[in-house]
């Protein structure tokens, strides 16, 4: 459906273009290719170079939202019969890097889309089976859910070439299916589920596709709230507990804590137990900063060739962390994902 819409938009732009440009495009079979930004128009007597004015670019968020409109929603998921009031369980999924290719010969583990899906859903199943039957759950997709942001297979900012396992479209399809499975496992275990998808440095724009796909899929499930946020942060209040998250690529822990206290000062004042989750660095680190327990989480994905060649030796795991609204963290489940 989105492809048809794009063809229609391009046809309209072609129809409204300058007649000379229309003729040039039609003569070489490019009438439906969309507007050209620049090029040469050649005739028998002369050659003319043209450059179209910039219009500021497309609104990525609106394009993604439009693509997911009218998709059938997930059937209603029945609520569990038993759960414990006052408990919140967070399932942080950081640095999944779905779409990454890795080989055991280079990095110690083979990885492709199929293995990534099994790795994440299997880890989530183990976490959920061991976690308490909490009243509330949070599935926190903490950035770099996708290895590549688009079909160029390069990092958006630095333009580093990435090892990819498939086309971008296939990786995105696997990511949406994988995270949907995680959300639905949580919905069968917990009374209410919050889903938050935040931006990473690898999926600066692509995270929006996952977010909107989740919103459309669960629009008829009132127990599943998919947060629509276009920023880099997740924050919530649970009784005397405050939980925040950022991918960790744009600021150090100390600055994130200061921003947390300033940006959400009222919530800060009401709470006693404060926790901050980051990822990005792919290895674990925990520290207390100004009354906040800041935890840098291990990656869900294994090492790729780049990480192995630079002597990175981090481990891969998933967690389920449970909090009581009056007393903070009360239990934690860790599941190792290493296959080396």
C-alpha cells in the first residue's frame, strides 16, 4: 500500500513539474521516478543544467505513520487472572542490532536475522517465566534495535560501513515481528504493559517504524500502551520509584542524571528510588550518582567483526527487573545469551 502511495505522489509531482523536465524524463522512461533534483536537459541546439530548489525534506515521522495506517490490529489479548498489585517489572532490550551479520570465524558467534529473532524471543521467554506476576510491565526497547538505519547499510552520522545479514526491509520486518512477540508474552503475564521505543545511534530514523507498527498493532488492546515519543528519553513514575532511560550515545551518566533532576523535577521530588538505564557501549557498568542508580546494560546482540577486531569482550544478556512501588528494586532475573 505504501508503495502505491509513493507512486501516486511521484506521478503528481511529475505532472506538476516544468514541461521541459517532464519531456526529458518521459523520453528516457523516467516519468514515474519522482522529481529530479538536478540534471542536464539536452537538445540539438543546446544543453541546459537545472537544479531544483530544496523544500526542506520529507517529514520522516509522517511518512512512517502513514505507511502503517489501516493495518489490521492484533486481536484482544485476555488479561491474566492473577497478578501482584504494587509490582512493576521492566524488560530492557538494548542494542539488539537486528539485521547484523556475524560469523563465528570472525567474532565467535554466527548471527543473522533468524538467529537474532530466536535469541531475543527465547531470552524474553526465559525472563518472563522467572519474573514475578507484576501488575505492570515495561518493555523498554532502548535504541539500536536495528543494525542499519536504512538501505545504505551505513551508520547515520559517521557513515561507517556495516555488516548486514539481509535487505533493510527484511530486517525491519523481523524486528517488528520479534518485538511484537516480546510484547505479547508480557501481556499474557502482566495486567498492563507499557511499550517504549527510543532512538539509538544506529536506528536514528528507523526506530519510528517500530514504534508506529507497535501502536497500530495494539490500538485495540487497552492493556497495552505504546508510547508515542519522538525524543531520546523514557521516564515514568511508579509510586516512590522513578525510572528513566536514554540510549547513552549523546551524554555521559553525570549529565543524564542532572538532566533528569532538572527536566522532571516534580517527579524527582515525589520519588525516593531512582533508576537510569543506558546501553550503547555493550558492556555492563553500574554506579550511584546523586541519588540515582545508573546502569549501563549489556547488549542483546553478540559481537560483530568490528567489535572482535577491536578487542571488545563484552557478554550478551537480557534481564527482568522488578520494583515495588514503596521500596524500589525487589528482584532481578538475568539470562545469558552467549553461545560461544
